[in-house]
C-alpha cells in the first residue's frame, strides 16, 4: 500500500473515531464473485467491536485515488452514525488532506 494512501486512511479513522473506539484496522485484497479476475482493495475497521468493510480501490477501475478515499470516508461516517456505539451521531471529516494541492 503506498504510504500516502495508508496515511490518509489513518487520518480519516483517527479523526472520525475516538481512540477508545478503535479496535484495529487493516487493508486486504478481495476477489469479486462476479468477476474472479478482478480484485478490490478493502479496509477492514473494527470499532467498539463492530466491523466495517470499506472499499478503497478496484483493479481496472478508472477511479482517482482522491475519489476512492472520499467514498471510503463517507461510508465510514455513515457506519459510525448507524453503529451501536455512536448511534445518531453525525461525525464528519471536513479536513481531507488528499484534496490539498
């Protein structure tokens, strides 16, 4: 995983979740059931015992890295607001360093 992407994912997790909520997170590759030749990079996050899997990248997709990071971050924000540990809370990451020049 390129260091800037890892740093941006870490930034999103650290700013959206409190330290006591983060049980861990990691990257992994998965295969698409419909197209086993295509792999997707996902981020597995466990927060307060609840798992979240966010897609970050799909091989052969023409998605810019910044857009993929936005999709991951938006999904994490939604997961948090629907979780048992932060039900109804609206946590937003307004500082998205991957958009800085």
